[in-house]
C-alpha cells in the first residue's frame, strides 16, 4: 500500500492546486496555437520569410491536412460529435453537478478544445476550394495566421475562465478547512 500512497501523493487529484495541471493547461494551449490545421506555425513563418520551396511545402502540407480533417468530418463526423458531446456532458455533470474537481479540470480543458476543433473544421472547409484553385502561399499564410489568432482568442478566454474557477475553487476549499 505504500507505493499507492506515494503515487497518489505525486498525482494529486486536487487538480486546481496541482502544478502539473497548470503545466498541462499551458502546454495544451501552446500546442493548439502552434499546430494550426496540423501545420506547425514556424513553417508558416518560414514560408513567409523565404518563399520558394518552404512556401510550396506549406501549401502541400496544408492541402494534406485539410483533406484529412474534411475526411474525418465527412466520414465520422456524426459519431465523433455524439461521442464528444457525451464525454463533455458526462464531465460537466460529474464536475459541476456532483462536485468532482478532476472532472471539472478536464472539462475546462476539453470544452474549449471542442470549439477549436469546430473552428478548424470550418477553416478546412473554407480552405479546400482555395487550395484546389491554387492559392498563393502568402495568402494561405495570412489565412493560417488569422485562424491561429482565433484559436489563441479561444485559448485566452479558456485560460482566464479556468484560472478564475480554479482560484474560486481553491479559495472555497481553504475557507471550509
């Protein structure tokens, strides 16, 4: 039993007072804003600066990822939306209905990420005809940068709400004790 006590001390289920949760939150939103439609944003910047082969690679990788996202949306969209809705509903009810802090913490990461998924699917649908018509790499880089800003806006609101909820939760726990 000693090893289980040690493990559960290390993996504290009180998420909002755990440093690892806040690190995971930061890494999640950093990754979400770096990988725009599956394209690393440094590649977008490189294509803007250097052009040539880097710009061609940007268009090619974006075309591949847009096709991949749209295929997932078309073939498994209904099942995926039902599954994600079910999981988010379970997390919301367990977290906010029954007061499970871990479910609240996961919900506060997963719910805004579902909006990022929807934004990405919508952007992919908008980019597909442009990519098929042969969009200029500079225009594509601007569109990807604009999409990144929308992801960052969702992330900033999510981090603000999560921080405020976490502080409120930690304050209410400390007042009760």
